[in-house]
């Protein structure tokens, strides 16, 4: 297959590109690079010895995207592109809805025009709201008690895509509800590179361990969980990437929905200890107030994907910590974010990337 990955230069997209290439598929990436990084794709090419077709485009601009993709062929689409910071989505709801919904609409238009029928969509366990059962199955209600525009945009996208598939019965759609993606490729060459201060737990812990941040704030220790801290289902990004390939292979007419999770819950304090063990570095933390909108426990019932997609997680949380640490310690500033280096007097400041490419002087 020749697969178009929207947002393919991002964290999950780049790992999925790698697995698709390794399994003999061709990969086309469309990304506006607002949060993804071209270097991630260079490294995917280096790791696989295969090339990726890269197209820079903003999917919210339908006309420009149509023109940009006019000469590019593909058989299936995996739609990762979108904004994903929960707190930011509360502050900038219109931007989040515009970006996350308009990109899907563009894609559906282009797929219809070009008679491309297979679509895998990056959804999220956030659509379940507050789970009413210890393990959340796909039959659990969705769209109840969602607390932020990011979550609503995932829910709305699921509805939009489902309606599009009803109107085009040749479409084969798979909605994948991710639990908490973590870890990195075991080479340490690609991994998660959040812009600014990380919102998510594992990148924050990794940055504390490597010395980029002083300490972790544990958001609440009075939840109804074994140690009082929040429990989540962390899934290794390589398992997640393999789940996309399984979904592409299994897609058939209509809409199918699967959880991609491990079925194992890990608390914040367990995560800290696991990371300390693999990194051999201390992860200082303080107990802080609960973060608004957070839930006590969210863990997947992963059985449907195991049964239908013949896919299951094979890596542990400790594996994910080891690989995240390998990535973080080899790339302390991610793909090379700008650091300010003072040379001589404070007035002469050179901004450069960590790999020493001077990009501006003032
Ligand atoms: C969050 C989003 C979810 C999104 C997912 C992407 C919310 C409510 N949910 O999930 O919609 O799909 O990210 O991965 O934001 N924690 C700390 N200190 C920190 C960061 C996190 O204690 O600095 C705790 C949280 O309270 C939570 C756990 O770690 O118990 C995991 O948090 P996080 O990685 O942000 O993921 P979610 O909140 O589960």
C-alpha cells in the first residue's frame, strides 16, 4: 500500500511511518510542521533505509492541500494531524475546533474526489469521558462529561467520519482510541519532542531525569486509587504504531472502532519509580493540587483489538521508560530546539540549535 500519513512528522506519525516502511509499504507524509519535525522523517529514512515522500501543507486550507497533493497518489490515509494540548484547547477553543475539524473535512473531500476509501483515524480514550467501568470497552458511552475542546474535537471527528462513511458505503474506516502513548523507538533516534513545557507525564519525568527541569508536580494524591495518584494505561508508541498497520490490514467496508491500550494501569508514583529504575537518576517530585479535568483511573479493555485486529501490546511500561530514557538522554533537547548561548558580553547572543547550526546572531 501507498499510505498518506497526515501529521506524519509528529510523535505517533513518525513511529507509524517507520513500521509501515519496515513492512514494505510506501509512505507519503503531509504535515505543516507546526508541531512535527522534518528531522524525525530524516531519521526514519536513516533507520529504515527507505525514503519518505514529504509534502508540507496545512490541511485546513482545502484548496492549497488539493493542489499540493494533486500529483501524489495513495491508497489509504492515516489521519494523525491535529492540535493536542488539552489545556491550550480550553484557552483557544476556536483555533482547536477549526484546526481539528477543518483538516478532517479537507481530507474527506479529497478522499471522495479521488475515490480513496480507506481511512484510519487517531481518536482518543478521552471520548469516553469519566469511565463507568474499571476497564473501558468500545461499547462504553462516548461524549458524556467531556471537559475540553480537544476531547470534543475527537468526539466530533468520530461522528463526522462515521457520517461520511454512511454516505459513501465503499469507505473502510477504523477509529482508533488511543490510551496514553509513551516511549520511543529503541534506537533512541526518534521519540516524543513536545514544544515548551510538557503537559503529559512521561515527557515531563524524562526531562526531570535528564536535568532539564527541577521536579515533577504530582497532580493530586487523594484519588480513589491504590496510592492516591492517577492511574493510566500507558502504551508503548511502537505497539501503537503496529496497531495502525494492523488496522490498515484489517479495514473493510463500514466503520470499526478499537481501543489501543494495554489493559494495565500504572499510577503516577509507579511511573516515577519505574523511570528512576531504568535511568538510574532521581526524579524529585512534590505533591500538588489536582489538575482540573483529570480523572482517577482510565484503563482500556483491549480485547476487541486482540480478537479482530490480531494485535496486542508486547512491550511493558518498563520497556517504554527504558526507550524514552534512551531517546531523552541521546537527545536532551529533542530534535534540536533553539538554545541561547551567551558569547562574551551578554549583548552578543547567538541562537543556535544544539547540533551547532547557527541560525541567527544578534
Ligand atoms: C491527557 C489528556 C487526554 C489526551 C492525553 C494524550 C487530560 C484530562 N487528558 O491524558 O485527553 O488524549 O493526555 O496523551 O488532560 N500528571 C502529573 N504531573 C504532570 C503531568 C501529569 O501528576 O506533570 C498525572 C496526571 O494527573 C494523570 C497522569 O499523570 O494522572 C497522566 O497525565 P497525562 O500524561 O497528562 O495524560 P492524561 O491526563 O491521562
